[in-house]
C-alpha cells in the first residue's frame, strides 16, 4: 500500500512538474510576442576580423504569422521573409525571386548571422514541439530563474535535440539558453540583457548568440522599439505584401 501511494504521488508530482514547466515556457514566449508584435531591431554580426550591422522591421501575429524586412545595409535592402504556419518564404528583390524555404534550411544561418532561420522565423514552437521539465534553479543578473530542459517531441521537426533555458521566476524573462545538436554537443548559447520597459511590459532588449566552437564570434540583436497588441490583418502576411514592404 505504501509503495502504491508512493507511485501515485511520484507520478502526480512528475505530471505537475511537466505541466508547470510548459506553462512557464508559454508565459515567457507570450511575454515576448503578445497577441501581435511590431518591432524595429538592429542585428550586429561580429567576427574576429570584421563586423556587420543590419536594420530590420518585424511583424508577428500569434505563433503562425510573421514578416521580417531588411532595411539596411543598402545591398540587402528589401529582402524579406514570410512565415505562414509551417511554411516560410524569402523574397530577393535584386533577383525578383521568391524562394520557399524547405524544413532542411531551418537549421542554417539566417543572413550570415549566428541565429538560425528557425530562431528568426520560428517555424518550430517552443511550446508545442517540445516536452518540458524543470531541472533546477539558478541566479542570473540577480534574478532567480527556473532551469528548464526542452526535449523535442518524437513527431516534431525541430533544429535542436535539446534546449536548456533559464526563465526568470518573477517576470518570466528568458535570460539564458543553450542549444544542443543530435550528438548532444553544445552549438550555441544565447544570453539576454538590458531589461527595460518596452511599450506595456518589461522585457530583455539585447540578445547575444554565441557559437560554442568559434572564438571571437557572436551576433547581437537589439530591440530599438516595439509595439504590442495593435491589430494586424491576416492578409498582411502574404507573398504580395512581402514584395511591397519598404
């Protein structure tokens, strides 16, 4: 009888932990997205012998719709990316060509940065495509954080075999993430900084993606401004629209 009660309590606690971990990840994801989000960002790609800066606009609606427009430098101006559910397109104005990106390209570098295509257009979902588990806690930037392990669901087509994320317990801010490949090797580490009030919420406004095996290399993404929950029609997220953005 004691063993049976222990078994029941163990599985109740495990189930609570899993559901609680997923809820924490969902809150952190919704904190950055809102129901809609429009933002201007700067992306700095840093290498040992050179650096490059891009200026972009982003529009997002829920988890299924997103548009990214590159405004600078001049040679990349007008390049855009569209996501509708699990489909992603890239518009190249100099070639006047639209390319549909296959799932195999989601793990590749986005515009030569240390972010992947999936990091930016988010074909995969951190909430729906992973199983979540709280594995500890830690202190980051004097904020108490959950350490959560994310393992892909068997049916999910995702880039990473494991992700470890640290989420602030008070404001649900994702402050640190580690991304692992199929062999279990650490590939990228992302840290978040410059926490401030942006529009109607507190969020990190600077993100640094650092490759594990490339010394002196990283990519910094900075939010210049951001607007949440302003109405955006679904038909804004179209191939026609992505060609017209300026």
